[in-house]
C-alpha cells in the first residue's frame, strides 16, 4: 500500500488530495510518511472533540505547510467547507483529506470541489505486497485466513486477530454508521451485515434478506448501500453494454476483508481474495491514469457465468475465472471468449505447484503468479 506514497505527494503539489479507504488500511501511515517532508505539519481528526473545535474555527497556525484532515466527511456540508479552505489557503499549504467512507460516493450529488482535488482509493495489502517476506504459499494462506488488513496480517497470534476483527465491526456498524446515517434499528442492521456473509461470491437476494431481517426490500437495499459506503462490502454489477440495464440487475457481493469469511469454504475465500486484488488494481488505474476501467461479472440467461470481466470504456478486454485447482478449462470461459471476441481469458487457480500453461486458448495460472505483476502495470492481465 505504500506504493501510493509518491503518487499522492506529486498530486499534492497541484491540488488537494482526497484519500479514502476502509478503517485501518494504512491511510494515517501514509499521511505520517508524507508529513516528514515538511517542517510544519498538522493532523486533525473530526472524531476528536479538541480537533473538531480547531477544524470548525479554522484556528490552526497560518504557517502550517501540510494539513491532514481525517474523517472530515462526517461534518455537515463538508465539501463546501473544504472548497472554502482550498480557495482561501496560503499558496504553500498542502492539504490531504482522509476518510474511512467512500468519499467518491458522497461526492456525486453536486460536486462543489470540481477541479480542486485529486482522489485516491486505498486498500489493504494485496498479493503483490509482502512486508513479511513470506513464501507464496505462506502469504496466500495468511491472507485467506487472517485477511489483508495490516494489523491481522502482521499479527503473531489468533487472539489478536479475533480482537481486532470484533473491534472493527463494532466501529463500523455502530459508531461510523451513527455518524453518517440515521438508522434507528441497529440490531437489525448488524444482523443484516452478518447474514450477508452467506452471500459472499454470489448474487444477493433482497427478498430473502428482507424476510430474514423483517424489513422491506427497499430498506435492505438502502442498508446494503450504506455498508458499501463504509467499505465493509463491495457490490459487483453484471456486465452489459446497456449500462442502465447492468445497474438494475442483481449484483454479486464480496467482502473487503476476506478474513470476515473465516467460516466459509476455501473456494469462496479465494474468489473473494481475487476480487479484492482485482478491485485494488482497477481503482489504481482509474485514480492514477484516469482511465474508465471497471470490474464486473458475466452471466447470461442460460446461466453461463464467468467470475470477473474487466472493461475499458465499456468494452470487455479480459475474462477471469477462479478455480480451486487445475482441472479442465471452464466451459463458460471458452464460450464467452468466443462469443464476445475477447483476446484475454485467464483461469486462476489456488494450486501454486503448477506452471503457467495455455489450453483451449485460455491461460491457466496460479493466483500468486497472476498478481506478481507490479501494481502500476495498466494491463496486468496481458501475458
């Protein structure tokens, strides 16, 4: 995740930077790294009463060179507030805004900061990163079991992992949701979050969830959107050349933290891990290069399905299927590659002992080998 460090520093020379990502994925670490380049820096967190007063009154010293505003999206009219600061700041002041909610979603309705910021999305560790210098097998096993967030990934015992995960859920589902949304029935909201684990890697049934939680489907959809805003889950839409039609179809669901799925079978957890690694790379390509790149799944009326499809400017460029082991090539992968005339089709598997090979015009490769290409590679699916 430290790979973002230099990119953010470069953007700070030109505009304000908005850095969003789930709690405890490393945003504060990057802010501290960048602050070392300045003689006078200041970190303010909206969650802290003392800092909230300083932010509200804008009473920080005027000679500050680097200002970090954390969780400012919880302030009412936060976009107008930032716009005012940016438009009246000293020329030498650099501003980094960090937040544990999806700031790009909260920005959509009337973006008053257009042209004043660059946005970056941060994720936990991925299979390309390894601060522990583990073997491929050790790294994969650890990410599947503990998840990829720094604290549980680096943890030395299972108790530390369990305590961290419990605290994270409490912060997300109680404190953060209280600050951002008006939900009166928190118990039902927490129940929904737990029930969603049963849908990991699959399509959501809003009607079934509504029945289980005893809420309307409309409420369930609204709550699921909130959970996505808070980086607990990610919704993957089906691919369609008709974008409106794609959005209206049932999405698939994945968890940002694969460690949340510890009771699920290994196949689901590996697919979830692949989804998060793909999402991290696609967000980087969007944020760094400005490309209109997106991640989807593919399914037709005959129930032929491929786990992931990468599209650039709405055009499908790569198909990716995830399997536990090296067996026969996915028939759906072969079918859609020919039907959509897609050049790149890859079958990823968890068997790390086999070498990369090609069969039926499909590349077979292990999950760790597939993600060994650098994050900065704009066409990481090409072999």
